[in-house]
C-alpha cells in the first residue's frame, strides 16, 4: 500500500539536528544522524507547524536524557510565558524600527545598520546553541563581546553591536513578547574620547594646497576647504544646494525635510532631524562665490555628476593622503595624518572653534548637536595650542629664593639639585 510522498526538512535545534518528515498522515523526527544517535520518533501530529514545535520539545527532552540540560533548567524553560526565536524577534524589532519618522522611526541608513548587527549576531548565537531571545543573558552577550574583540572590530562598532542586541531584547520584554524574568542588566562602557584623527592647521592647509595645485583635484580642494570651515557632514555637503546659501546675509541654512509633505525629488534628512543655520566664514565666502553653478547642487563629483561621499573618501585617501604622508609621518602603532578621513574635517572645525574661544553653545548650534558632550568629543587640543596656553599660566618662584624664570640662583644659594 502506498504511504504517499515524504516531505523532509532538516531542523538544527538547540542541541541536536533532526530530520523532519511525513510518513502517511503523521510527522516523524529522525535523530539518527546526530551524535549520539537519537533514533526515530513519531511526533503524533498531522500539522507541520505543530510538528516543528514538537521537534524543539523533543530536542530538549533528549538533551536532559544525554546530560546536556538539567531537569531544573528544562522546567525553567517550559515554565516561561513564551518563547521567541531569534529570527522572529528580529523580524518584530525591525518592523518596529521601520515605523514612520513621525512616530519616531529611524532613517533608512539606521535600519541598514541594525540589519548588519543581526546578520552577525544570529549566526554567532547558533555557534553557542542559542536559538531563542529567552536564552539571552549576561553570559551570551559577554561571549559575543569577546568574539567581536577577536574579530578586531573597532570599539565603537562593538558598543553599537552590543547595545543594539540588548536594546532589541529589552523592547521584546517591554512589548510583552518575553516575560519579565528574561530581563537583565548589562552595562557597557562608552568611550567619551573620539578615535577619529583630527587635522592640525598645517595638515589642513597642506591638503587644500595639494588639491589646488592639481587641476583634477580642485573640486576636492574646494570641498575640503568648505568642510573645514563649516563642520558640515559629508552627506550634508554633498546635498548642499545653491538655495541653501544666502550671499546677502552670508549664511547657510540646512532644512530637514523628513516631515514635509514634499512631492517630487528627494527629501533631505539631517541626522538629528533638526534644521540649522550658521554664518559663512569670511575666508569661505569668496570660494563659494566663484564656484560654477551647473545645477541645483553646490558641489559635484570629479566627472561633473552627483557628488558621492564614498567617492570623496576614496580619492582623498588615494590622491591626497598617500602622497602627503611622508611629509607628516607618525610613530609606529600610533594614529597619524594618514589615518584621517573625511569626518576629520568636522573634528578640525570643532577644534578650531574651541581654540578660538567660540562659546560651546554656539558651536553646538553650528554643528547641529543638542548635547555638549558631543562637542567635547569632537574637540582636539593640538600641541601648539596647548603650548600657548601653558605659557599663559602664572607660576610662583622657587621656594626660599627670589628666582624667576630664566634667572640664576644667587651665589651660595640652594640649587635645584640640593
């Protein structure tokens, strides 16, 4: 008698790998391919979804039998209000962050960053037999943190990865997809010092001059000069329009259009969704005035098309930093001129503002920051500026002498060695 066709599926459960198939009307789980061999068992159901859930229950029961899971641990899992697979929790969280901006959703680029986090975390979790968000705890995140270090991810990336995973877990608890018993604290140390290299005045000048001496790089020299005199992000400069510049009032206004009912064309979205304006530096004004107006955007790419941030980064490194690195060498193992990137111009602008005694709140407004801590993070005090400040510090004379700077001690008087 025909038993009908088999429909097979391999399920890598928490502890073992099972072959799910249907014989006749009922589903079976075959664990004979695992080590140790687990035999073949009927799941007692005709429903495929029910059969898949039954495989996971069977997997835990066999884990207890083989000594991989204690009876108390199994009881704790079974008593949980609910179980959410990593894939399902990810889907729910990504659906949540994709809500409209008006409802505090995130930008497309941020959604993509979340995606890359889960693309790394889920495969890692599988290597340590973690399949559910219910299993996430301090130990799991600590192991993930160690793995990120081993893979040599930057500290800022490690912080973002771990924060995102913990944030998603907390959201699942807040929305009652997970029981409160799953909650745990996992404090992370945030680095308040920026790792981005900041140009010195001499280096910034050398970059601009190098570009201006090459006909093929003049467009980049004008862009770098503008970035260093405004602190704009490269994305903001790439989208800068002539309509943003008021040459009469000598100011630039960047308007966030994410909440505008705009039809046609791309909507400009600023990082913090706050519009801002700032005055045009006197040295920058003639540079902007002489730029050719070939379209609605102020800056164009090397071939006259739309300026792309990645193109700027690549050409800056290849055609500017590499040729100039011999002029500004750095100690082995230390960050130096060659490690600077496009965002270094924003750090340069902030540092020049601080060294020129621009009020912190004014710098915050120009940069579009709502937190003074971010301005301090961008601030770099260069050696020449530090030396000038040190010279202004008033010091007392040496004890029991009237010796001042540059003077010799009186004859027979105590010396520094004494």
